[in-house]
C-alpha cells in the first residue's frame, strides 16, 4: 500500500496549524489582564478656604450625601449664613449652596487693603483708595457712617450638576441685593463664575479630579475703582481609579498597624543574623530543615500573585513558537522524505524494466 506524500505532508501541516491556533488561544487566555478601573465621583461646597459639605470619593455604583449649615466670618468684614449640600448618586454629582444672607460691611481701612493687595483667585480689583477719595467729598466717611460700604445679599443660590460622562450645568439665582450704604454711587451685584479644570483631591494633592465648578461673586463698581470678591464655591469631579482602591486620595500613610515597618529593634536584628549564620552552617553540612523547602514553596506560591501570569504567558509563547516550528518543519520533512523515497522507487522500477 502506498501513501500520497502530499496528503501526509498536508495533514502534518494542518496538525501544526491546529496546534499553533490552540496555543494562541491559550496564550491569550493566560496573558495578564489589564487592571480594571472604576469611576469615582466627589462633590463639595466651600466658603473661601473653609469646607461646608463634603463627599470625598464615591464609586459610580454607590451613593453619598452631606448637608451642612455654615455661619461665620471668613473675613473680618464679611458675615456669612448659608447651607451647602453635596450628593453623589447614580444620576451624577451635585453640589449646591443656598444663601440665607451674606453681609459685607467695609471700613475705609478694609477697602484700602482690598484695593492695595495683589489680585488672587478670590479677588480682582482696580483703581486705588486715593482715586476713590478724590471722587468723594473729602473723606470716605463724610456721612458719619461706621462703614464706607454696607451691603447685604439674601436668598441667592448656586448649583453645579455633573453627569458621569463629564457634562455639567450651573444654575444660579441672584436673589436680593440690599445696599444699606456706600460712600459713592456704586453698582453692586451678585454674579457667578463657572468652568472646568483638574483639581487635586481633598486628601491628596497628587491625585486629580476632572472637575466642574461654580462660584458666587460679589461685585462692587464705583467707576474709577472697584473689586470683585468670590466668597463661595460648589464643585464636582470624577476620576478613574483601579478597582479595589477605595481611597483615591491615598489616606493617612500612618494608618498601618506597624508603627515602624521594615525597621526592627536591635534584638530582632541579632536574631536574624543568628538565624542566617545557622542557615549557612546547615548549607555547608549539606543538611536542610525538612520544613525549609516547604516554607520556600509556600513563600513562592504567595509571591506569585503578580508575576505568575506574565511568566506563564512567556513560557507558553515559547512553547507555541517551538510547536509551530516543529509542526511546520515536520510536515516539510515528511513531504521531502517521502518524495525522495518515491523518486528512488521510480528509478528502481525503471532499472528493472
């Protein structure tokens, strides 16, 4: 019985291809998967540098909310009474401030300091106190008032809403503005600002959120001089973190149980040295502790969590490549060997004839 050399070679090549395909699937399954990430959201409200309501970081699948009342003086000339609410839920992130009242009462000294200081994120000013004095009738307190500016804002509100995809809206209500006294005719209003930027986590400045914000701004304009003063903020933000990292801010690095990890006392160090010397003696004698190898195996298995998949994938890659080469080479060898035998057989038959 004769066999077709081409069929035999083709079957061998097909077997090699099958092996390679199976190995490829195995390699894909064995390769380490990329770290899974989840989206977390944060929301907070604040009066200048003082937090009011805070939801630090909540996964998209969970909810968090905080409502706080604030009453105090963030600046000597500013009395603030408001409520902040921050919420993270399935619909998105929300932060709002409802103003009961914001009362600004500035003396001539307060106003001079505001106009003289450099502009900041919370304050932009123009003009000088001298220009204001020249516009007034001599001095700023010609009307025998205790304050050169006395203004109150009531029933105002601002809210920022951000969905999990990053889209946001800001809703603002000016409320009422009551001007009790100004030394000059002055336009006084309550306005808002809004925008988007990356902001650091409240717990860790190195961790950034993609944030949307809105701010309440008191505006005073006397023509020759004036200033805008931002006194409250609402903010929401999202970030991507690795699954299982419940605190993207990093938390307190001192929260661990070990007060001094990695630094044992002198006695422990001596015991380690003694143990090391004993181990060296055992190695020299050629004898080992029966439990030592098991301990090493246990430690090896425990330490394979991060490295086992890449090592396995690498080994499979080599095995698949070798199998593919063997299969292809074997198929070719069978083909050429049988073809050679066929040629020999044909030559012998020709000689006999």
